C-alpha cells in the first residue's frame, strides 16, 4: 500500500471532500479521486459513499483512519530519525592505506579530525597500494589513500599529497652527496615487494633513466617501507625510499640522502573512492576534510 494513497485518504476523511482534499494537497480533484479508487481496489472495499455533492466515510474507512494515522506518524518519525542519523558525524571509519600514508600521514589527519568530531573512531587498514585499490573496487572499503593509480572505470582518484623518493643509505657506508645513475649497480639494493606503490614508482623512474631494476644488485625484497628503512639502518644495503618515511632519520643524521643525477623522483599520493557508491555521512565529512586539509610533507 502506497504512503501517498494513505495521506490522500486521511485528508479526504478529515475534510469530507475530494475537492477540499485536493486544495490542501496542491493537486487536482481527479487525481484525488483516482487515488481513492485505486486504494479501494487494493483493499477490496468501498471507503466513501458518494452522496451527490457530498461524501460520507464507510465503516471500513472509520476502521482504517486511526490505523492510517498511526502508520503515517510512524513513517514521519522514521524519516526524522534517518535524517538525524545521516547528519551525525559519528561511528567507526575504516580507511585503507598503503604503507607511507597509513603509517606517516593518516594518523595525524585522523587525530586532528577526531578533535572536531570526538564521536568518530578510526581503523586504518595498511596494505600495498594494489590490495587497497582492489578492496575499494570490490566495495569492501569506502575509501583508501595509496601511492599509485591502477586505472579503473569504477574508481575516482584525487591527488592527496606530494612526496619524493630518494636514495638512502647509512652514513658510514660513505655514499657521495650525488651519484651517476650508472653507478647504482655498485651497491647492494633493498626493494619493495610486488604491488607496492613505491616499488612501481622506483621501477618507472629507473626505466626513465635507462637502468632497469633487474640490473641492480638486489640483496632483499621487503614487505613494507618500515622494513626497508630498518634494513638500511642495519647496513643491509641502500634503497630508494620515501622522504616522508625517513624524515626523522634524515633529521637526526641516522641516514643520509644521495642525489641521483638527472633523476627527479617526485610523486603523489591519491585518495581512491568508488565512483558510484554513496558514502555514509561521517565518511563523506572525513573525505571532504582530507581534500581540504592535505598533510604537510617534509621538504629537502
């Protein structure tokens, strides 16, 4: 039974007139008559006796009226409840992130957001960029922040923050401040696993410089930027890694940066969202916040 049928019935019952009901509902008298005819057919009974220029409710209409009023009141309360719920900024936010934004950028953004909206709690799921993108694409996550774009007609990518990949080593390894690309083959390298946004960019930048990654002396493949950083600090080898990930080590002199001549390794992080999915209000508010307040990344 349609809610509109009931609203029209209630108005006709209260006004005892199809014409007056039409005026109150800002519609035409034939439309009111048609709705009442359809409702009577659905219920299998007559609701109003047509008495010349006037109408009178039948016993069935008198029985239906209080129940229709109660149902309409309940529908109105439900709408108010849903409207209030969708305006709230509260609940759990599960955000997918690749290693760098998940470990070094989003926690600070989440803490600042929570000061304004204390009813929000965060879960940050960290995985490689390919896996986070897959989960958003499969509707297992509403949004993610990743270090690479994998084209899809079902996804939107929005630039979130800039970053730079740099060659990092332990200071006692004695690397110069600047090095030719061809000399990179002289060092033991640590690289990321397949699916990593950082790994994808490293391959792209080295290919552009005419040095395929396969020509490097690869000592180990590791599953996160944190693992790469700790391995470099332990002296296992050198690595091309995010400046954001080693900002503290660069500041304290634990690690050093070596410039690779002729190689600009700037990149972006991206917010990835489903193109056609409607987000709950607290997710949308957080997404708007991320887009309006990108994090400050360390400068050289």
